[in-house]
């Protein structure tokens, strides 16, 4: 890419790369000790959503991956008889409100 202005021309190049797939894992543990382990690309912001019926999704929490990892605690009140979880990356500079 070349950029030209009144001070001259500069050239640069860059590569865009897709982030690693965001993966969620729930380690086996005591029922009151629920957590999701989140794995993905380093330093990217993410959100975790939950649903009881796969139709209506609510935000549980969000954060930023450090070294490609994060741990999300799941309150017992969300789980009930069952719950579904999904994660997604957030676009840069956009809050999940």
C-alpha cells in the first residue's frame, strides 16, 4: 500500500489473519463450582451468552483473552435444569451493550 500526501510517499504492507475459533470448555467438577474455560486468539475481546431454549440469548459476561485464555464463572442461578452457552468475538472498538 502506498500513501501519498504533501510530505511525500510512504509504502507499507500488512497481512490480515482470521482469529482462532473461540472454544468453550466446561471442566468436570462439583455442581456448585461451574466455570467455562475460554480459548481463542490472544488479546481479543469476547462475550459469553446463555440460553435455556436456544432461542432467547442473554449476555452472561465478556472480557479479553490473555494469552488466548480466560475463565468465566457461571452462577448456579443461570444453570437451572440445563443451560446452553455460546461465545463470540466482539468487533474492535465496539462495546457489547
